[in-house]
C-alpha cells in the first residue's frame, strides 16, 4: 500500500559503519499512532494506484471466452483501521480488517465458437469485508542501505464478498463468465496489495539512496544505518550521525560516546544524539574556515565602545609605539579558530571550548596590512551548569533541532600566548583588559557564528505532516536524549517555513 508506512522507514539509513552517533526508537505507542496516520496517508495515495491490465479465458457451454480488463483504477477506498506491530528479529507486520474497495475499468471479450462473437464495455467491482495481513522483512545490505522484502507468502488478502457489474454488450453472455473475472480481480489484488506495501519501502530507497541531510552549503549529516534495525516490542535503529564536509567524507578524529540501554517507552519516539555529532560539525567547520572572521570598525556595534583606531587603541592598552608608528590609522582584527571547537555533555553540564587567536593589523594607506601582534586564547564559551540556558531556546520544526546559546552566558577566557610583530614592543600591556575585549569580541562575532549554525539546525529524520508534541530533552554522559509524542498536522510545513522566514528577518 503505497507510502503507508514511509514515516517508519524514514528512520532507516544507507551506509554500513561501526560507530553510532545517533539512535532512534519508535515505541508501541508510536507504532499505534503511525497506524492511524498510515490510514490517512493510504486513503490519499490509494486513489493514485493503478492496477495492471489483466487477461484470461473461461470455458463456457458454448465455447471459450477470451477476455481482457484494462484501465482499472480505484474509485473508492475505505479502511476503518490498521495496526502495525513488530515481528521479533524480522520486521513489521501490518494488519487491517473491514476494508472495502471499488474499482472501475473496461472489458473486452471474444467468444471462440462456431459463431465467433466479440464485444466490449465497462465494469464496476465492489469488494467488501476484506482482511489483510502483510509481513515486511527489513534488514540492511553490505552498503548499509535498508533492504525490504515481502513475498507472496508474506501477504494474505481475504475478500468476504466480490460483486461485479458489467456494462454494455450482451448481458446473457457475459453473465456466463463474470465469476471468472471476479476471481481474476481478487487474485490480482492479492498480489497488488503485496506490491503496494513493499513499494512504499522500495521507493524510499530509490528516492533516498543515502540518508544524508544538508546543513549548510559546505556540510551535511550522514544518518546511514550502522547495524540492522532491532525489532522487539519497539523498533530501534542505530545511525552513523556524523557531519561531513560535502565531497570529503573524512572521519572526525574523536571517540563516540556509548548510548546506554534505555527501556523508556513513555513517549512515541525517542532520539539520542551524541556530542560526536556536534564535534564532527566543529571538525568540518574548522577545516572549511567557517570560524574565520575579519573585524573592521564598520562591523563593530557602536554600543560595544571598541575602537580600532590605532591612537585610541594604543592609549587603552598602553602600547605607545603603536600610536607613534601608525598614528590615527584603522586596525583590522582577524579572528580564527586554531583547533576545532569541542563540545562535551554530561548529565548536569554542557561545555564547549573554542581555541583560537586574534591577529591585529594596521590598515595602511596603500591598502596593505602591517602586522602588529597575535593573541592566542581559549574560550570556554558554553561552560555552565545545567540551568536550561543551552536548551532554553531549543526549537523543533519537525525537520531540525534549532538552538541558541545566547550571548550572556558566563564565558571564561584564558590567554595562552602573545606573539609580537618586529616593530612593536609591548610595555606593561593590560592583558586582563585585552582578555575582556577578546571575550566581548567572541560574544559579538564567534557566538553569533555558532548561533547561525544553531538557527540552521541539525536535521533529524523528518516527520512529514506530523508535529512533535511536548518534546523533552535530557542530558546524559556524552549525549542528549529527546523524547516526543506526535500529532497529525498537515499544515506544519507551512508554519515551519513561516517561522524560519521570521528568524531570517530578525
């Protein structure tokens, strides 16, 4: 049944690995919810399904009738309910009862007898009291792509009643073989039903050959499977969860925390995201120069009271040679991370360390830069107790987790070293004041960079037309656990787009 359970398969991935940076689980409550939603989706999609043309023959008292059925399509479909359950170590079982379906198509026959007769017309079929069972085997292939299999032995289609009405032609004749047509249609639907269920999974594998979601124009996250899905009372999938540079899938050199066993079934869906996801992002961003930023006076907010004029800068930081060598000139500060940012998560704390430097230059009249000094520093920008600051602005738009670390968190700056240019001697430089200015620069330029990434969000396996309800976030050793329920919401995409546009406009 076309696309009925695509929400479930959206948790599946594509390339085999040995690391698990992301894990997802659908609980029995989630499966029941998806059953109800699947009914809605099936009603939307079943009207688009086509049934292959059929042909056959029937022996009657006056000869052999050869017939063909063409242009068969669904005119009505009703399904009161359906259920999805797991089959341990196998996959999913889909059950439905009380189904009814109406079909319309064209027929043509030819009677082989001593007087050949041929005719054509249309037909209507009403099939009711249908019971359906399908078992879908789900695994993973050598490349990590999900494998889906359902044979005819895994499908059962029982019709309580089949009524057929043929229009046009000689009624006395086609009444002789309408039961043959009814049997043919029922047999076709039996095989077609298996096709519908399997096709919903196969089409996903074709359309998404790898589960890779774009984050920026330079980075993407890989949600490929690392093991076969686990089917017990829940459906659990383990994913790579690593962020790569587009076109360069170099592994980030970090250990991946272990996601502990967790029996929690209080929500429909659970997701575990390790700090390896964030650290692989930092690795990519460092290698692509994301955190390089050149600061000139026009980029400094007036409220910051930071002057990049050499004469004023020299007075504030007691660098008299600066004003003598380059009087009343403008400076440029080049901010740069020298190591990838590192994030660590514990049950009671989120910490992140950014190590970098600030190189100061004078912008000379001939448009060249004269090197002054480089300040090497480490910034513990997000180091605070778990008081909700990191997650206070976390949002879920069904496709992304968006965060905002804020600019008021208590950053801790450590000055690691100071390198001075050949013509500059620093006399009693106010390191503490320079440290404070560096901290302010981080708030103005580095933290917004991080928040830009937070606004873009980390894509999570999508919930098409579903809203997350009452999401809860908890922290563990090296991971964040997200538990959420879901509600059917066909307008969520419109609202999500509007919200993202509002964020851009701010």
